C-alpha cells in the first residue's frame, strides 16, 4: 500500500495554469478509471474536485480538469485564483482498498 | 444537505482505546459506502477503514486487528473503535461518504486523536 507520488509543491501566478501529477502503478492508477482529486484547505474538510479521472462534481468550476496516461494521473488548474491556494491530494482505487498521494501544496504567487 | 459531524477525539495513552462517532444527516449511512480517513501531523491523507452497504468491513494493514468500523442505522451514525492505540495513530480522523471505487464526495470537519504518555 505505497502512497501515490505527487510533487511536494507547485506554484503559479494568478491567471496562469498549473498541472499536478500523480504517479502510481498498474495495480492502482494504471489499472482502473477510479482516480479522484481533493482540495484541502488546512483546518477544513477536504473537498472532492475530480472523480473517475475526468469528471467534475456539480459546483466545481471547469477551471479544474483531470486526465490520465498510463500510471500517471494529472490535475490541471487553469486561470489560477488566490482561493485555489491549498493542498491537493490524488486518490486511486487499488482493488479492495484506496491509496492517496502524499499531497501537493499549491502556492498562488 | 449532506452533513457529517465527527466527535470523540481526545488525548489517550499508548495502549488505550477510543471510540469515534460520525453523525450523518441528509442521507442514510446504510445506503452507501462509508469510510474513515486520517491525516497525521504534517503528513498526507491515509485511508483507514470502510463499511459497505451490506455491512462488511475492510481496514488498512496499519490498523487491521486494532480498529473496528461499524454503524448504527437507527442513529444514522458511523463509528470507529480504536484499540491498542500507538503514538503513530495520532492524527485528525475524518469520516467520509464513499470509498472503494466510489469517490469521497462528502467529508466531516475531523476530530483530533492524540496518543501520548
């Protein structure tokens, strides 16, 4: 049950785009279409922003998008806004359990 | 509106026990998968346990045999019984709707468990 690999931090200026990668194996990310992404502001409840690799829950802006290639999933945030500054976690089904990434801190410069 | 509210966290000595509760509203806990997820200080999220619609359960290897997830349908409440606690169980514990192949689409605010002598 090794954690998925995410960059520890990324940054961008308002209006720019950033992409956060999430690398796993063929037993998790590469083996299923059940990758989800969560936005977490410290002290608050995590929020689902992407599920099933590319789907957005109702209410999540289309600035957030997800994709996957092989064993790596990606979250792209376009048109960065100050309120996007948060921690982001990927999560993948791994056949009877789920595994999270280590988290990426997004800084909006 | 879906809401989840955890309670029961606190300070406990190594080897001790604690029971966390998660009161749900806006849906019935027996109708969907429910999970516990934790976050240790300065660390990322870690899935802990899941209870399926039919009542079967599954836990991460790090807590298997020590933690037990359950629910009370009459109270619409999820529980996590934590026994033989260790210092590395110190974390904020979240209850979340979902797990397995379903996304965690609703989360509580979390409850802090500190295991220390």
